[in-house]
């Protein structure tokens, strides 16, 4: 069993809530897939959800800004 599975699921849940409340609806499976192990020296987890949303919406990834509110983190 992956010792970080629960943490990844919680991160994905918060990410999904932030995306949905920002007008960029995503499914839990998409949020989970977007979480990746970060490159050495850049933390523990990286997230590619902005790139996935931008591709789907045909927008610049820097224009996609899922924002977390105090209730979801």
C-alpha cells in the first residue's frame, strides 16, 4: 500500500473543489491524475491541472487559475 495515498486523495479533493468553484469543473479522477511526484528540489508533489484545463478550454495555462478558498484546504 502506498503510504501517501490518503494525502494524495485529500490533495485531489481540495484541487477538485478549487477548480469547480473557479468555474473549471473537473472530475476526481482528473484531479488525481494531475498530481505527480515533483522534480528533486521542487517539493513533494507537482500538479498539472492548469495545463489539462487549458488544453480542454483552448486557453493559455497561465489564464487558468483555480483558486482555493478557506473551506477547501
